[in-house]
C-alpha cells in the first residue's frame, strides 16, 4: 500500500502507542475562546495520561492563512501557560509526505478522477443544506486523469462498502455506513490543493496521535479521516469531541460571543490564570471565578472523572 519507507514509519508507530495528543489550529485569524478551550482540554487530556502534546499548524489552505496568525496562536498558548513538545509542525512543510501517500493510493487503484462540478453536486444534494453524500457518479468511468476543457479532475478515494467505526470518548462510538453516510472522499481538489482530510489522516497516523480532542462541530470530519486511515492500514485515534460552548442557561453561545479572543479580556485586566479559570469553569471543571494554572487544573482531575464530567456537563 505505502512505499517501504512510509510502511516502516507506520509500523514503528503501530506498536502499542504512548499517549500523544495534538492541538491543530488553522492560522486564519485570532483564536477565539472556543479554540483556546479546546487547546486547554487537549493539553489536559494528554498530560493526564503522561503523554506528549504536539502543536500542529493546519496551514495547507494558504489563501485563508493570515500573516501573523501563527505567531499570535503560539503567543496566546504560552500566555495561558500551555507548552507543547518539540517545534510546531506545519502542514505546509509536509506536502511532500502527503503527495507520496496520495501517489501510492493512486497506484494501488483506490482513487478515481471525478469531474462533477460543485453546481451539479449541489443539485443532487439533500434538501435543507444537509451535507450531500457523493453518489459515486464518476466511479466507474474510464479513469482519465488529464485536463479536459482546461480543467483537472478532483481525486476521490473509493470507499469500501461497510461500516466505518471509531472510538468516541465523549459519546456513543462512531459508526457510519461508508456508502450511505460518508461517500467517496476528495483527497486532491480539482484546483490541485491536497485535501485537508488527507493531510489530517496522514498526520494522525504517522505522528502516532492517540487522542484527538476537538470541538463537536468537527464530528462530521471524523468519518472521512477514519476512512483514509483505514485505507492506509492504520488504527484511528480515540476522538474526544467536546461539547460546544454554552452559556449558564445551556444555550450555545452566538458566533459573536464565542468569537471573543483574549484581547478584550486582557484589556479588562484578566491574566493567564483568570482566563484558564474562565475556560475551565465554562465546562464546570472549576467553580466560576477560579484562578489557576493549567498544571493546577491537571492536579485537580483524573482522566476518568474528567471524561465523566465532559460527557455529562452539569449545565447542559
Ligand atoms: N484545523 C482545524 C480547525 O482549526 C481543526 C483540526 C482538528 O482538530 O482536527 O478547525
């Protein structure tokens, strides 16, 4: 499936893994409080297992990157008292790796070129904007990879029929039917960009990530990523999809409220421990108004109790 040197790397990480987590922000602008809360929880869940915590910058989608955003992310995390292991990893510097994996998938016949336009797919998509499952229109056509009428095809992964399953630590196990619910995933876009699901799946696998902690809004991204990991012969990590940020009455915060970054809080005179307290209190991990460092939060919790609390937040 993979070239030998990658197969060896995969074999090296497939032995019982030491716990390893990652925080994977996109450098598209300032981090809002929801992002920072995810970072804190990802750090906490990893450190409670004695694991390494990596910082991965998801900067493949270059038109959306903002100058200075990466430096601001690093500065915000440091200001909160969170430290990561090793240098930050940038997906933009790992393009060669993703391209190698993509070519080996293509060589083994798992991919096919797709020329369906967005408009065409929108026309056949489910009503009410529900995410469309690609019905495989180009699957059985003769594979023509070159440009036609000046346009290149996207490259889709042909999913094997059957169930895709993964471990969810904060909810029922992930279980979706590949053909009915997921559909063939685009791994290389028609504009030549490597797809985010490919990069993420390759990274989780080859970096030996055991615990992916992220917002529940990314739940839907899990099945396509698990599908790629499966195809590469790997085992998916455990997923912790955190509840979305709610106010005291259990209402999801509006985009505007969530969007508040650290700056207004600093201007109100809050320091790192006060903001860690605020982030942790929003999930009922500490009483409102607490001031504490990430390490002090770690001392107050065990992994199982934390998992229980996050699965059944008292305020929800
Ligand atoms: N980079 C993606 C984002 O910031 C999230 C990645 C993830 O945690 O899987 O939305």
